[in-house]
C-alpha cells in the first residue's frame, strides 16, 4: 500500500509538471512570431513590449532554402526546404532561453536541430535546389531555438557561411522575433496585449492552458486514486497499531507492577509502533521511486528532459506531501494507544 501510494502520488505530480516542461521544447520562448518580408511588427512595437512587460526580444534572421531532394525528418514526414540560422544568432537565442550554447562551426559544415529528439549519429548532406551549395551535417542538437510550428528543419551554420548564403539568396530571408523574460511563460496579460497587434504568434501561456484543459480529467482521476490510497493506508496502519498494542495491555500492566513509569511504557509503545510503521515506509519509498522512474520512461522524453524534471521534482513533492501525513497517522495512533493504556494501567498502580 505504501508503494502504491508513493507511486500513484508521484505519477500524479509527474503528469502535472511534465506538460509544462514539454512546452519549453514545443515553444521555447515565452512568445514567438514569424515575420515575412513585409514586416507587420514594427521596431517601436517590439521595444514597447520589452519595456512594458520586462521582456527581452531577439530578432532572428533566417534563410529558407529549397532542397534538391526532399528530406525525411521523421519516418513519415518530409521537408522540401531547410531553415538556416547563423551560429551567433542561435547562441543569442540560447542565452535568452537560458540554455547551453554551441561552440565554433567549420565553414563548410552545419549542425542540425533535432526537433524529433534523437541521439543517433548524423551524417547528412543538404544540397540546395540550384545545386550550387551543399551543407554537410555531422553534428546535431536537441535544443531547438524555435517553436515546432515555425520551423521543423533548422540548420545552424557559421556566421561567415550564413553571410555568404544571404548574399546569394537575398529573396529567401525572413525573420522570427522571440520574446522572453523572468517568470513570463504563464503571463496572460502579455498574450492579451499581443493579440491587439493582429500578428500571428505562438505563446507558452496558451500552450500550457491547452494542455491543462485537455488533461484535466486525467489529473482528476489520478488525484482521486491518490486520495483513496491515502485513506486506505492511513486506516490500515492506524487500526493495526491499536489492535497490536492494545492486545499487549496485560504485558504493559505487568511492567507497571514491576515499577515502570507511564512515561517509560509510552516509550516502549512508541518504539514498537516505529517497527510497525517505518519498515513499510522505507521499503515503500524505495519501491515507489523505482515505480515513478519506470513510469517516467513511459510518459516523458528521456532525451530532452532532465533527471530533476523526471524524478527529482515528482519525488520531492511526493515525499513533501506523503511523509507529513504518514507521520501524523503514526503520532495519532501512538497518542490514542497511550491514552487507553494509561486508563488501563493507572488503576493497577494506585492499588499497589
């Protein structure tokens, strides 16, 4: 029962917290908007949002280049183009999003962004439609700079290579503006203000809200199961302790006759209760940890999610909620047994 309680509660916290971690990959910035050649969002509007909401904006310049052959970025999905970004621009976005930056890239090489997270080795050649340029990709990263809806095949090149391609394909350029700020991912006011610009966007707030609404029945069901487990284990432990200890009342009465004080007998009861409560607690926590870990592999993406998000955070919340309730049941059981024993033993003491 302890294992079940810990595991179900841990999975509850995992299913609540993981969707928010997922949106950090699906929409890595607080708010993101794609800008075509005719810029609908002015520089003054960008600065206005930065000042009003304590945000920082990064204006990313990209090149959308047509490929000679379609490339399969998943088993079923293909792309006829790649989105090219310079290394300095990519690192600027990583700094904005508080993620790890890339090091130097050779002139004729590129780094592929794995939107479909993978650790498989990469050896791809992207030949442009006119056949004049070929980008060799031997490295990949799972840290995507843009929302999935804005770019699915992003390739990072050196600044020198990007400038060379920009001069050769001036009509392929476009921009994506990313906004980010401290504790702004769930800011509804920012989204409401941005809607007034009539510019298409993607926001972490709306994505989180969508996930929460879609999964609320699941959250409710798992929460109800957690409560049932809590009620069951508390009832079993409480009454088992009372039955076990009160069945030994004659032995405690003998101890009183031998000269043991009520305080000393209560200490004996507390130790015996501890042997009843704590071995199941320790074994249950150990088994529950393995259960949460196993469930995390089924629920989460282990390649792009940290150990803290997958195991540390759910376990921290689980122990923080479960342990105080468990200890409270232990305390209440001991207190109840102590009161009844006192009423049973004290008359014996007074007769002596």
